[in-house]
C-alpha cells in the first residue's frame, strides 16, 4: 500500500459494501492515532495549547476536505479538535476515508 496521504479521495457513488473489520484493521496500521468506532467511522482527537491553534487546524482540515471533496464531521473546543470520518453514501468506511485521515495527519503541524 503506497503512502495514503499521497493518494486522492475517490467519490463514492454507492452500491459498494463498506470495508470489512479485517480491511479496517489493516488500514488502521497506516494511520496511527486513529480508531474505528463500531467498524463504522474513523475518529481521532487532537490536542492544542490554545483555542487559536485548534481553530487554525480546523481551517486546514476544511481546506483539505474541500480539495478532496470528502467532508468529515469536526468538533472544536478550547485546545481540542475531534474529527470523525465515514462515507455517508454507504454508511460505513471506504479507502477514501483513510486517505482523508492520512492527509489530515500530514497537516497537523
């Protein structure tokens, strides 16, 4: 598997099954710090020293999401950002979800 952050998200047109538990486990090895809740969505919480840095990160995530055409749920609080990703069209996970997670990690700093 090549570097996920270097790949492009592919829009899901539906009609494909979500990833299996085994596939999810394999892909999680490539995005340390992320978890898969109920084998349904990816989740990661990032911490920051203040609100401004957390907000700046949210704005970077927003730019990535727009560029990829794949939009996570984002929760912002003082010094903390929680990101949840899944493919709504199939109500589960696809490779593009992991690609987006890797791209978000690459823009953490």
